[in-house]
């Protein structure tokens, strides 16, 4: 199990340590996430079974995803003493996460009245049936004892802004327990059922303290192990099921219980094996990097939306209700590329979510005005695509007051980020069906949005993008942010290329599209805007690109100086009066993010000049920042710096090295964008994978301590295994590939037929200089 398991025997710590542990050990299956809490935990320990794609609002509080009643609940008492880690009776505890199949397990040994009691459980959320969770639980006492086991569904739910399921109802159907309710805002039914398979003597069913339970009183024999298997299922009114959620979950747990624990686990493991065959990356020579990267990839694979759900991956995945369970640009820019190159069907699912929420983006353009049209995608997007981001999105920890932020109304780059991802799907898969499914509408509506947003500056004879926020959120309402302008430019370029593609390949679809969007009159104007759009270029003397107009005139003080001025440790450095606002200290990669995204467009000396300028001024206040620095560092052969940032991005959740609060806002959860950044840095960065002149191109610059990198890629629907050692780059094409590909290996173009193995020797220079 080397590099396939994490574990801890930590017992104590403060509330923050506990929270970080629960985040690290969470499991998910795209439909729901289950924080790494223990079987006996309840809302005080922040148990969360967070559901994908179902949201609710209570009063004026933020809308957030719904947490389901906890079907994984079990509590045990021995001789009248409840066994909990907090009780002080726990002598030894270990919990583990099996990365190969997202299986959580725990073993806790308690000492009660001189008797040793061991609790063990194994929990997984089925990858084969996403509604299903399964737990095997065992209790062993080393002396005769009076044992009480209570297991079932806990209807006491921890919410950030709930309760979302008030007035839960409890029922039984034969041996199956049921808890169900409806969301407050839309009355969407949510149901959880649970069935237990056991060989215990008869117990009883009862509803007690908000829980629907099976209870057993057992005269436990010394050394005997008491085992039972729990099957719980969750369904909501959002699911396409033949029966009602209540009927469906009862049916599901009955079926799973009839199949049994082992076969359910085997089916789950088989699905995980298929996932890892696609997405695993082997790093030889560096155990820390291997574990951190695998853990990062696991986070993305666990969060991949269920096929056909048109859901996407929220900024904190399914680890809780943080950030309103919303989908940000994080998904397309940081997570999506891994799926695109390893599991394109899942990548398409992520983009379908944007197709599905296009109307929400259209509504936002109209309401955020003045005169905006097209698709202004939500900064924080939920199920309809309307923006969940509040105008006051951060709190001041001194006064508790909400601070006006402009994330929602000014972070316009999000539309272009989505359009770029949509076009990438076509380029990398070679399949334009997603464009015909609505992807083309998304691209053209994003272009239309920028067309409606641009200002013509007559004296400069150019179109500008004013009053925006770039990726660096500490500087709001700036003009001509380099990243934003380039993304807008690229969106318009893609839109026109798309039209040409459709004209050549699908003229009828183009005609229908133009008619549907009523865009015929505007298209020529997009070409003019493209010609005359202002895209900041490097200064000819310094090579620097100014992040936005006036940035270089801001106070050039160090990050240490700015942070030393804080009065409260959780103080937010941006918004109106934030300490970073008058300075050149930036929150996250901005120009450098642009240099990663458009890496074909910048010469190494330009990247280098900007990296050296912006890096000391970047506070990395966002988990999205480190990977952009890592990636661009590989482009310029700064492999030590690249590695430093790689480890930062890859181990954020593994080490729990993240903020729990921004201002007054709780932010604890996983960081799937950083996890995606770990994959990007490894595969696009150290292995040098990319597209060049329409070909799959690989130009390795292996980190010196790594002796080998091995991974799989899917390109134009064909499969390749890539193996980079210090001496040679080897690409093996699957025998089932449909065509011969022209690959660019370092500087050579090589034909790679189905089943062929092609190699390129790597000089030490190739690896070390990038
Ligand atoms: O999308 C990011 C943003 O760039 C920085 N603040 C956090 C958001 C969610 O991760």
C-alpha cells in the first residue's frame, strides 16, 4: 500500500485540528461527500453528508448545498459508558484513507472499567451506485460486558446556514429505516434509508433524540466480535429516478443489503481501478511528491460529477457547504484539464453544466448591466447559473460588518475562462459534438458579453476593458487587467474560429445557431473588436507586463510589511479598505496565471522577468496561486522553485495547511483547484505535455530528484502511456487507437501508429533546462 494510504493516530488537538483532520479524511463519489468524521459523531463534530447540485436558502442567509441526514451513524456504549474519542476513555485510535478506492476506516481501542473494547469500521460511498453508502462495523470486548449498539440515521444535521430540512419525518418499512424531509426554499424532497445486515440477536427500532435507530442490548462475551453491515442510500427530488426518492432509497438499500458488503465493495473497487488506470501518475524517486500528487488526484476523481447529472465540481468539492457549494472559474482553469486529458467524458460533463446554466449567465448579464448582453457567468454558480456570490462577500473580523466586494460584478474573466475550456475540449478531443450540443452557444454568448462590455477609447483608437477584477482579488475595479483583456481577446478569437469551423463542417447548424442567437449583425463587429482590442504587451525595456493600469505606481512594500500591519489575524487584505489595496502586494498569480494559460505566446525571457517581479509581491492568499508559479517556473527551467510551489499546491489538503477563515467567513474544506494544479504542474509542467501546432507535444523537464514519471493521456480519443526517465521519453500508443498521430517529442515530430512505441532520448540538458 505504499503511496496508496494515509493514516493518523492523532487523537486530540483543538477544534481547528479536528476540522482539518475531517477534511483530509473525507470521502466522496460525485453524488455526495462524507466528511472524515467518526461513526458516533454528530453535528457538534461537524458531520456533513453534503449533496451535489441541490441547494437551499433559509431566510436571508446564503444559499448553500444541502446536507443529508447521516445514514452512517453508529454509537456504542459499554457498561453504560458511551464510547467517544472526547470521553478520555480512548487508549488508541487510528484512522486511514485508502487512496486506491476512497475507503475510510478507523480502529479505536477504549478502556472502560478495566475492559478493553475495540471498535472498527470501514466506510465507502459507492462509485458504482452513487446513491449508496456502505459501512462494516465491528465491536470486540476483551471481557464480558454489557453492550448497547445504536445504529441508523442521524437526523441532527450540521449546517452553516440551515436548517434546510426542518421537520424531518421518521418511518420504518419492515427492517428498513427511513428519514425524509423537504428543503425550505423549493420543497425538494430528500430521503435517506438504511438497512442493516447482522447476526445479532433481535433488537428494537426506535426514534430517539432526532435519530431513527436500530438498538441492541447485548451481553457481550469476552473476545467475541460482533459485526454488522450498514447500507444507506440518499435520493432527492432532483434525481431522475423511476420512483419517488422515498421509495427509491428503500429499494436501493434492500437491493444492496441482499447483495452484501463484499460484493458492493468489489464493485466499488473495480470502478476505482478504472479511474486510476486513466488518471494515475507515477513519480519515482520522491515519496512525498508521489503521495501528495496521488492524494490530489483522488480529490478530483472523488468529486467528478455523476454522468448525466450536468453537475460540476464546487470550489471546496463535496467536503462541505463552504463557499456556498458553488462552482467558480477554479473548475475550468484548474481541475478540468486533468479530466480533459485523462477522462474526457467527465470533462464533457463539467462543460455540460455550463451549457445547462447558460440562461443563468444571460440573466446575470442583463441584471448586472449597464447594457450587458450575452453570457456573464456567475462568479459563484449553483444549479441555475444565477450568481450566488453576494455583493458583501467578506466580513470584517473587528466589527463583524460585511464588506462590499466586487467579485460578483467585476470578475468578468470567468466567461472567457469557460469559453476557452469549451474550445479546448474540441481541440484536444477532436470531437465537436459538445459544441453542437450547446457549447457553441456558450462561446458565442461569452464573446457577445465582451462585445457589450468593451469601451472604445477614441484617443487611443482601441477597445478597452475597464472597471474589472483580475485573478488578483486584492485590487478591485481596475482598468485593463492584462489577464482579463487577454482572456476577452481570446474568447472573441475563438468565437470567430468557431464560426469558420461550423461554416465548413456544419453549415446547417451554424445557420440555426445564428438564427437562435440573433447574432448575424454582430459577428462582423467582433472581428473589428478583435483587431482593435487592447491586450497589454511586455514593456520593450523591462519585459514586464503591468498587471493593470497604474499597478506600478502603487506602494511597493513587502508582503511582510503589509501583513505586519494587521490588527486581527483573519483580516482580509482586499475589499475597499484592505491593507494590500494601496500596495503592489497581490493575492494570487495574475500576470503569471496569464503566462501559464497562454504559455505558447510568451518567450522564456519575458516569463522570467515577470516571474521575478511578481513572485515576491504575491501573498498566495488563494490556493489557486502556487501552481501557476510552479508551472511557469518549469517553462523557464527554474526547477527547484517549481518544485517548491508544486509541493505547496499538492500538499495543501494532505497537510491541512490552509486558512479556515477569510475575514469572518468559514472556509474549511478541500481545495480541488490546488489539487488540479498539482496534476497540471506534473504533467504540463515537469513532463512538458501540451499542444503545439495541433499536435500532442511532450518536452520533459523532469525535476532532478525524480527518476521517472509515468502516466496516461487521451488525445483525440486515442490512448497513450507516457514514460519519462532521465534518459529517454517513451510514448506507447494503445493498440486500439484509431489513427496514427504525429507527436512532437521534444523538437522532433514522430509518427505514432496504433500499438507503436516511440522514443526520444533526453539529454541531461533537455531535462534540466526545460
Ligand atoms: O476562485 C477563487 C478565487 O480566485 C480566489 N478566492 C477563492 C476562490 C474560490 O477558490
